[in-house]
């Protein structure tokens, strides 16, 4: 192997190693971002479920209010008549 071939081989090996390390660092960052994204998706799903639960609770309260409203009006009328 000539001196030039040796230098080229060492340079190529060094660049290959450097590129491999850069790829590893990028993969680590992608893995972290993927985990963060999954956590965010889970939190969003939980918030959506809580919102749905709240909406159902509000609908039940609205139904109760609608059914009590006539009685409240009668009671109010009776109290005002006194």
C-alpha cells in the first residue's frame, strides 16, 4: 500500500467514523422527539376524554335544570303571591 493509499484509507475511515457518530446523535435526538411526541399524544387523548366527560356532565346538569325549571317557576310564583 502506498503512502497516498494509506492516507486516503485513514481519511476515509475517519470520515466514516465521524458520519456514523453523527447518525447516532441524530437517531438519539429522533428517539427523544418521538418519545416526547408520544407523551404529548397521550396527554391530548386524556384531555379529549376529560372534555367528553365534562360535556356529558354538563348535558346531564342541563337536563336536570330543564326538568326543575317549571317547578322553580311555580315555587317562585307561589312565594311572590304571599
